[in-house]
C-alpha cells in the first residue's frame, strides 16, 4: 500500500480550523465570549474530521479477485474487491462517506448490484469483453471523507491482478489445405486423407490415445478398443508447423488480430484432432503442442501475449521454417503483411518437397494470393474476422458450414 499524491488533509479542514482559531482570537481580543465556543468547536471539528479519515484509511488493504483470469474472447469476467482493516477502522469506515474504485482503468466495466448482506466496504464489477492480450489492472483506490465534507483521504491499495484475454478460436471441421483439389495447387503429390496420415498398423488402446484415432472396425472385430498407428505421407514426419508472421501491415492492428485468431484456430483444431503440431512466433520461439487437447493451453497463452513487431519479413520466416528439415511435413504460414519475396520462398519450399499452406489476413494481404498460388502454396484469404471461418475450413458444398467466429474456453 502506498500513499498517493493529494492524499493529505483537505483544504476545507485547514480553512475551518483557521476560521475557528480566528474566532477564538477575536473572543480573547475583543471580549466577546460568545465566539469562544464557536471557535473551539470549529477547530475540534476540523481536527476530528482529519483524524477520523486518516485513521480509517491508514490501515486499509485490498483483496481483489478476478474470475476467470484467462478470459475467452468475447466473454466477461467478475472482478471483486474487498477492503480489509481492523475492527476499529472498519467501524470508522462504516460511519464515514467512502468510495472504492476497483481499479479497471480504461477497460470496459459495469458495476454489479451488491448482494443482500454483503459487506459495504467492497465493490463487484463485470469486466470485459477485453481485447486480446495481457492486462495489468491498476491498483484500487479508496476515498474516505467525513459526512460534512470537511476532510478526505485518498489511498491507493496495492492489489496486483493480471487478466489474460485469449484469442478467438473458430471451430472448423478440417483445415483449408485439406479441401478437395488442394493437392493440385500445392507442392508435391496430392495429400492423403485424414491430414495426410497413412495407416501403419493397429494396436490395443492405451490411456491418453485420442478418440479420433480409434479404429472402430477392428474394435468391433476384436472386442476391445483398438488404436490406429499412423505415419506421415512420403515417410516424412507427421508434424505440422504453424508459423505466425508478426509483421503488421503498415501498423494496422486489425489484420494482425485476424492473423492471430487464424493461427489459434488452426493450432487448436490440429491439437484437438490428435495431431502433432508446433507453433512458431516471431523471435524464433517454438511452442510444442503435443497430440491432444491438454497441451493446447500453452500455445493459447503464447498467442494471447504475442505482439506485432515486424522483425523479419514473412518470406524470411518461411525460409527459416523450411530449413528445419523434414520434421515438419506441412508448414502453415499465417501473415497479414506478405512481402514481394514470399512467392520465391514458397517456390524454394516446393523444391525442398515441403508443402506450404498460406493464410493471408486483412484486405491488403489478399492481393498476394494469386502469385503465392502460382508458386505452389495452398492459399486461404480472410480479409476480416467475419471471413475467418470460411477461409480456414475445408468446406465442401455438401458439408455443414463451419461455425462462426466466437469465444472458445
């Protein structure tokens, strides 16, 4: 807890005390005893007001809780703040005028009705929806004043809280590079079904095996759960590397947010489908996401915290990913700022027999789609957040449409 600027005695208290002292002086100098009790009363009132507000605020501390601290896109959190102090100071607080700023700063917040019987030395607000990112909430501020408005105290209560607003996730049935005809647009032979995996054998089910890999035919035949053992096409690794290019087109924030949501949706889809997937962020940071939903929160947290920096162009990010060798059978580049050298990097990846899928985010990025397709990439285009579901999904006319953009917890 730290004393904030301007938390000293009220100017009104000083003025009132000065008036009382003047009345006492006048009573002594001019022999007007009627002024004496008035002057003493004014001085005492000022002193008592300063003492009461100072004592009430001095021992206060705050407890603050946010639920949830990891906030899905479009959702709201409940922020509760309660002032703790000694019984004497609590009684003083109840007798004084008080106001508690819960510490939301410029973030959107709405006060909630206090429950019947709940302590009045607190506040509850509904926080959100918040923009993606990490939000360090400012400290709550307690303001205390006497009922006459003579003296007041303003005290900042240390109660650090961090809220992580998660990126939006679009639920898709299959990724855009798996759609019909994608093999004719990309490098290498046409993809095998089920994410370019080939069946390598069947074994007994083990705890932790994803349900997507249950072989139901053999399960019915053998009378016990059987798991498919898969291998990647062409004998290469079965991993998918999602690379998020962190350059923002001419400093415009919205296309980058579309790119982050695209990367989040693809990693979420692959991880929950049971595929081995990795996420690469701008500073050559790789977040491994294992085959299964339990590893997804690590990537989700990294995508919540990422910021545009434009440290390297999209073509350089792609070349670096391809140079890592056959461990990544598919490289998915998500960018809002394609550079002129990107088609050349895609062609080089094709020569290295690395399959490239490209998601272009933002209206200005869409102009690079045709050149990148000719270079050998499977391309999806999402001019805005509302186009993301269609751009990411391998949607065929006979299939149900993908779900719209929304929160995913």
